[in-house]
């Protein structure tokens, strides 16, 4: 459900934006509210599973997630939708780390790589079904059904979990680090709010500055608290492992690139390239198909060759894929413009994901797998949240710069020019003023599409750089053999 939801929502974003006449900041919040609570509380979810039973917390997460999905589907405007997405993030924070922790405690280290590879393959199946099914529902029914599809899946998951999954928990007792969780939400929430709203309110706005200061302060306090509490949400001792630290830094860089890509790519396909939601959802199938077909093979790479090689080669291949996404303009054939880039990016992620996950889980002791899973998942989610916030600003500024420069060549009245520029925060979803003559209307639409592609190219180039940096981290920090477990 978590993987379906991520891809379904991205395909549904243009329809949600059009339905609620939302700005790109509103649309970012639909994604960010989910990622914020998931990233901040996934650590608590892992710890809760370790202490009170991984199956019990997993099932509780499924119930919360399903209820929030129904609330998303019934949302009357953008603000209830954002609130419901936040609750969805809480449910996912209980659900996601439990799945990997259950697998890790059910298999020994020798067979764990293949087990996690199989897990990755099935997540790839759901990730593949999500955008295609979601796109079809958006196109032929409503974007609301992109959330309602979670309900029958949740019912099935609960039945299977209660009948087939054994309960497991950490033997030693501990406490939940609620202070750490609160500081994580405060820190991340402050940063994300300040970064997102700066695109609309400006950097000197009191709310923006106050949120950024509060966010940085919260994260500093979070680290301070985690170093001193008896049962920390993030056991800093785990970072004594060079492998664990390097794997999480690699995750931060690579998943930042992936996060902003999956946010902007559907907007590009639907609003600029003219794809239907179903076609846009189908466009990423080659990437997901590769991960499904080759996931078990990728899981065995660590068992045979160690982690260092795959974790260098995979991000290098992904960087080449991101670089290719910076090439296409408007109106090119999918098979020439996007298919090669998707294939290469998918190959890079296939080589990387299962070995990376295996390295993280194998670098800690068994009674810490819940915390390790939570930390790595949190890093991946936080990377996406921060990338959408930071690189979203880059996208808006690049879009506005290019569009303003293009509009300067048209003879538009000051009122029309101001109305268009005031809507630039909507990116390619902006609505043109009424009463434009046909020539001006056609020209502005062309300029809007060109401005989006201009910004998209810049962001994809940054994504390629992030992937190269993650390969450098693997080269410098992942040893040929695992260091002692933390």
C-alpha cells in the first residue's frame, strides 16, 4: 500500500491541482505532509515494533493508513486532503519498517539478501500497478479513487498478517523516545514549511524565517537529546559502523534525486508533453519492470561480491539516466525521448536498492534491525521531502526566470502580464487570463511549456550530480568487507 500510494499520488497530482485550483506549493504539501510524518515517525514505528511486537504495530499501521486513505478520497478541498495525507504518513510510519524488520528476523544473514531481494521485487510489482491503475482511475473516474483503492488491499493485508506472520519483538525492555519524535517533527516540519512557503511569501517573511530557525533549532536539539536519553529513537551508536553511516549518506543523496524526479516527471508528461494520466503512469513501467525482474539477482550481489562494487556502479548508472532526462524538449516520441533514460535509471536503481538495503540490515545486531530499518527508511523519506522542498524552489525560480524572459518579447498589457506572472507559482498548471487573442494565447502556452522544460533540465542535472556524489560516498565509506556490527 505504501509503494502504491507514492506512485498513485504523483500521477494524480495534476488532476488534484486542477480540481482545487491549487498552486505548486499546495501540490507539494500533498506530497510533503505524507513524507514529513513518515520520515519523522518511521523511527518511532521501528522502535514500537521492536518493543511491542512487529506484527501488532504493522497491523495497526495498516488500519491507520486505510482510514486516512478514505479521508483523502472524501476531502472537500486541498486543506483536508493535506491533513489526511499527514495521518497517512503516521500509518505508513508504523507499517513500513515492520515489513523489513519481520523479514530480517525471519532469515539468517546468509539468505537475507535473497529474501530482501524478493521483498524488493514485490514492492516493484505494486509500484508498477500503482501508477497505471491510478492513472486509469484518474482518467476514467476520479483522482479520489486513487486513494480508495487502498481499502480492499488493507483488508487483505490484515487477514494475511494475522494468519501467516509470526509475532516477534526485542527481548530487552525499553522506552519510546517521544521527545525525540516531537523534535524530529518540529525540526523537519519547520524546515519544510519555511522552504516551501518561501516560494510564495519570500525569504524575508517572518513566518518563513521563523520556521527555518525553529526547524534548524529542532534538529540540533534532536541530536543533543538522542545522545543523552536512555532509549533513543536514533541510537547514535549505530553510526559507529562505517558501513551503516556510509549507506545512509548514500541513501540521502540518491533518494533526494529520486524524490524530486518522481514529483516533477508526471507533471512534465501530463501538463507539458500532453500524456493522459494512464499513459503517464505506464511511462515508468520499464523502470519498475527491471527492478522486479532483477531484484533477486541484485540481492545476491552482496552475498557474492560484497556491497562496495554494486553501490558504486549502481549510482553511476543512475546518474547517466538522470543526465538523459535533461535532454528531451517538447513533443518528442516516448521511445526516443524518455524510454532510454528510464531504462538506464531503472538499471542503476536495480543494482543499488537491494544491496543497499541488505548492507544496512547486516551492519547491525539482530535486536536493532527495527531501529536500523527505521533510520534508513527515514533517511530515504527525509531525502525526498527535503529535495522536493529545496529543488522545488529551484524549479519555480528557473520556470519564472525563463517565462518572464519569454514574455518580455510579447506586447502584453501590464494587467495581463501581471496576472500571468502572479500565477507562475502554479508552474505548467497555471491558467491563462480570459480575453487573450488567439496568437497571444498560443504563444504564452508555448512559453509556459518551454519554461517548465528549462527548469526540469536544471533539476535533472542536479539529480545526476547527487547520484555521482552517492557513488563517491560508496567508494570512500563502504569497505570491501562489513565492519563489526553496531
